[in-house]
């Protein structure tokens, strides 16, 4: 049995309406499902290790008392031996610096990667970081 053009149109319209009324929705990549995952890349501000990707950890940085007041903030970072171990910043494209954590309030035995900078805009200013000279390096550090 052959349908006329108007019958095919009516059948198509009826099918479309029936699909819409059935409550079915089409989901592409399941973007509506919440799955907790790391959100902070290296050198970005964080609140806990869960914010950082698997091979990174959230480390507090504190300004020394003789500069401003004691101010603490944290970034996702890694341990390092020298500058070669530190990744390039995805924000300002400058290589990271491996510094003694004691310069930023950490334990004496640790060395961590910190983001290098040339000006304040190279740092996460809204996250509370600015560009300061520490140990002859221009680094993104907590500012008040």
C-alpha cells in the first residue's frame, strides 16, 4: 500500500509527537551525570589533594613573616630535585621552578615545583597569588 505525500507527512508528524510525549530524551555524552574529579592543573589553587590530578598534591605555601603578614594559600604541585622536574605552566607557558619549600613555610627537607612569573598577571591573581622575588627567582606566591 502506497501512502500519499500528505499521509507520509501526517505519519511522520504523529511519530515525532508520540516520541516527544513518551518522555524519552536523547542524551549525547551523558554530560548531565556528576562524577567528582580533579579540577586543578599544576600550579592552580586547590583546597585538598582531591582537587589535584593523581600525580599531584595540594601543598600549602605561606609567605614568611617578614613580608606582609603570614598568608597561606595552596597549589597543586609535585616534589622535585631540580628545575628539570617541574612542568611548564599551562597558564603563562613559563617553566616551573624547583625551590626549597622552607622558603614558603614548608618543611626543611622538601623541594616543590612553583610557577615562575615575570609580572603579577602571570599568576592566579584572583586566587590570591602575585609575582614576587624569592631566592633570586620571580615566583607566583600568596599575597594578601
